[in-house]
């Protein structure tokens, strides 16, 4: 597992993919949890 935050640039990750939303499948029987992308505030 890599650190999620670090002041050491050698530990930073680059070219990491980004996604429009996040989905957790089968959180409960017949239920998926989806966090949709939100537009930035204007």
C-alpha cells in the first residue's frame, strides 16, 4: 500500500486514471452505491 499523502516526491504517483463516478457493487442485497461526479461550484 502506498501513502495517500506524502511530502516526498519519490512516493508520488503520476499518470493515474480518473473516473467520472465511483461504484460499490452489492453494498446490500440488491443495492449498489454510486457516487456520481458533481460539477464544480460556480
